[in-house]
């Protein structure tokens, strides 16, 4: 019996069929819509800003004093009440916040890196399974207080040039598209979480001087074009340089 004959002989079938079709389509749309909403909700807000470090960074030092251990800036907690727009703790906190949101990859090209707060953020990323790579200057990697050595001890590969020219970059790319795709290929994953690329770049070295007194700038942006360009240059350098730990 054809379905049309069935409907003609039993009109209530038509009603049931119509209602069933509407219900099924609602269920299917709901199944698609819900994870999309979820991803939308989980996706961090856009970032596109510049952080300045200058002679005013420690004007709020006394406000944070109780939270500061004398040994480093690594133990400082951001204080939401701080009104200093140049607060060094808030500035570093903005960088840490982005690293804390990394899902798959953090690629770093940095001349000097002694900041414990940033190193702690990288350790947390490693614990989440984020793949971290560092390019640095061979003289600076082994300098006093370098957090790069510590990262290397935790399994982070470190490469750099072997010439006398300086590897003078100070940038970081989080979840760069090219790198995420590479990780997907290497790990043979069929599905990868929807991520956002973030670029952090500027004049500032990740040191106490850089964050706590020098006149420096640091741009934090999720601009796809810039993040892609920096990721491509990082990948090019990564292939050209050798491990600094051998
Ligand atoms: Zn402050």
C-alpha cells in the first residue's frame, strides 16, 4: 500500500506523519544547535589591545604588597581593585590569561625569559597537554634566572640560531592555525576543537626589568592575519634552527 493511499483511508495518519516530521526536524536542529551554542559560550571574548610598561607600573606596589613575595613577581596576585592602568601585575596577568586559554599549541620566540608568572602559566599549559616550543638566543637560554632551561627540563623543545646575530624576537603564538593543523596531522586526529589564534608581541622581554621599569609595549591580539604571519615565521625558523640543548 502506498503511503498516499494510507493517508487517504486514514486521515489521522497524515496528522501523525506531519507532527512526526516536525518533531524529528526539531530534534535534529536541536542536536546541531546545542553544541554550536556551547562552543559559542565557551569561546573566549575577542582580544585586541596593547599593554604598556613604563615608569608608572609600580605606582600601585603598596596595594599589592601583601600579596608579593620578595623573591619574584611570580607569586603576585592581580587585584581587581587596582586602578593603575599601567599596573605591571595586570599587564602580566593579561598575557597569563591568554596562555591559560591555550588548547593545543604555544609557540614562543623570546630573547630573554625570567618571568616566573609566565613560566607557571606554561607549566599549567603543559599539564593540559598543550604542545609548547621555544626559540631563543643561545647566549640567553643559559643565563641566570632563565625560565627557558626550566621549561626544557619539563620536556619543552628549545631551538635557536648558532650565529652571532641575536634572536631578538619577543612574541608568542597561541593555537596558530598552521600549528594546530600540524598537530592534527601528527596525532592523526579526525576532530579538533574549534580554537582561536592569539598573538602576543612587542618590545618587552619577559623579565623583571622588562615588566617592572623599562618603557615597553606588548600587543595582544586575535587578529588572524597577524597571528598567521607570525606562526609562519616561527615555523620557518623552527625548521632552520637546531636544538640548543644538545
Ligand atoms: Zn596594580
